[in-house]
C-alpha cells in the first residue's frame, strides 16, 4: 500500500474530511489532497509529525516502515521477514500476492 493510500485510510478511519485534517496540522486542504493523490510525494517531517499525531498512527506506519498494531502477530512476523529480503525478492513476493488475490477475484 502506498503512502497516499495509507494516509487516506487513516484519515477516513478517523472520520476526518480533508479540510478537518488540514486544519489540525496547519496545512492546506490542497496539500492533503495532493498527498492522498500522489501529486506530492515527499511530505516534510513537520507534516508527517502532524499527520501522525492527528491520525493516531506512527510515522513508520504512515510511510510503510512497520506493520500495523492491529495486525495479527503472524502478519507482523511476515512483515519483519519481508524487510530482510532484497528488493528483487520483495517484488517476487508482491507478484505472488497479486496473483493470489486475482485468483480469489479480489484483484
């Protein structure tokens, strides 16, 4: 999942509009929209910190560096294992997961 998707998911989970989140962190609604639509891809540390606090998630979770606290332990263990693989192996695993989702009709 991309940063943009994680941001939007976290915002929706809190029930915040784009404007509400922007107001909470002192940013513009347009900037939040740009982050959620991948028009802006490198938020500042100040913005990341604000998003993290407003959405009650860690910066690591927002940027995809950690498994969610809500995930079962097996998923978190798999996440840790994936982090130790090189990029080629991670891409291979992602392709396998995509194929499995397609087979189930989710993709």
